[in-house]
C-alpha cells in the first residue's frame, strides 16, 4: 500500500483534564523479569478502555498500578489526578475492582459477603438498600441467601460485580470479568458493564478475547510484553492500517489485475488468500461504477464482497508489524 500505518507504540493524545487514569512511560520489574516497559495508558472519563493482549502482556500489572497496589520502578501514574502511591486510600475509595479470580468467602452467604464489603467501605444506614440494588442489577438478588461455595462461576462473577459497585465508585477496574463464563452469561455481564458507563462511570477492562473488545470498547489499548503497541477507537485504528475500502472480486474466469489497476476506482490490486482479487478502492462510492464497467466488458463476476477489517485482523496486523520491527532491529 502507498500509505503506511504509523509506528507501533502510537500514544493517545487525549487532553489531561478529561482523563481519569494516566500511566505515562511506566516500567516495572519483578526481580529480573520485566513486567512493564515504557507503558503509556490513558483512560478518558465516562468511557470504556479495554486493555487487549495475550496472557503475560502486562494487563493485570497495569491495573494494579492504577490503585497503588503496585508502584512503577520508573514513569508516573495518576488516578483522578492523584498519585496512588501517596494517596492510595483516596484513590481506592473511588474504585471498584473485579479481579480475574475474585476473592469471595465461600462459607458465607451472598448477603454476608456483601455486608462485610459494605462495612469495609464504611457504608452507613443505607448499606442494605445498596446491597439490594447492586444484587438486583446483576441478577443475583434471589441467590443471596445461599452459601457462595455453591454458586456457579457466573453467579460468583455477578456477586463480585455487585460488590464492586456498592460504594458507587467513579472508576471500575475489571480484570478478565468473563473468564470461565458461558457465552450467554458473558454477554449479559458485558451489557451491564456498558450500561454503567452510561451512568457516568469510567471503565478500564482487561481481556485477551478479541470479540469482547470489538463489541464493547470505546478505546482499545493493544499490549504485548509489557508495552502499548497502539491506542485508539477501533474504527480509527482500522483506518490507519486499511485507509482504503476493501472489496474481494471473483469471476468465472481469472480477472486481469493489470486491467483492474488502471480503473479510476482502484488504488491497488492483490491476490486474495481465499481466491480472486482483493481490491483497494479509492472511494467506496465508485464500486458500483467499477462493477458496471466490468460487466459491460463481458466479465462474468461471481463475487463482489466489500470487506470491513475486524479487530482480530487489526490485532494480528499490529503484532506482525512489531515482529517485523524487532527482526530489523536485531
């Protein structure tokens, strides 16, 4: 392609007053093992920021920096404009956290788990009303009298989510919140997470599941080996790698790439991995004219398939770019 994507590691330029979370150039090691390396993540207020990457990419470590549970070896972290290392109590008071394996008391009932959490938050006379509201929201109200050890994985996740919102937090931090859930429960949990941002809360969520980020994220941060590779909304990121509309063409007889390349509607032509040709259009509006011209020339088209790149394709394109850059550097 004539236009190349930006260098791997592009940083978000969101203005500081709108940010709830700012991690800037943070690095962290555990002994001799690097967990984060020059990591930058910013989370705008009232939006869902998804940290997307494989296991070991640094997602959980980044979440722990946000609350002050961990301190970076270098770089800076600000949550609500505060330093979570110095002002950790204030920061954590305004956060709701759901870890990948939430710590629940299996021998206690759901009610007792939530009552105990309410006491830790210092909730007053309205604690029971808050418990009832939170449990109802996440569909766990009717199971609160049961012992948590008998809950399914999905019920435990819903209980952990209920606990996370008891104190009406401004920032919700979710680490793989659908881990172990069946598809129906996963979709229900994700829908509830989306609803919470509509109420003004900010969400930062870790996942390695591309389908979750694709349907949920306002902003995606692609992580790998402890650093951010790319940041932005999905449409923006796709446009960087595929600035021209794509269409797959097939015909009853082989298409002539050279002939197609001379058409005003065509930017580039290449073989499609599944057969036929992949065409980059100069403008999607010109596709109908291209098809009409080919048909007018007696070319029997059997496929005209416009293509919208998925998050999965974007993710692997970013990973390929990084691998190529590392190979050149070495």
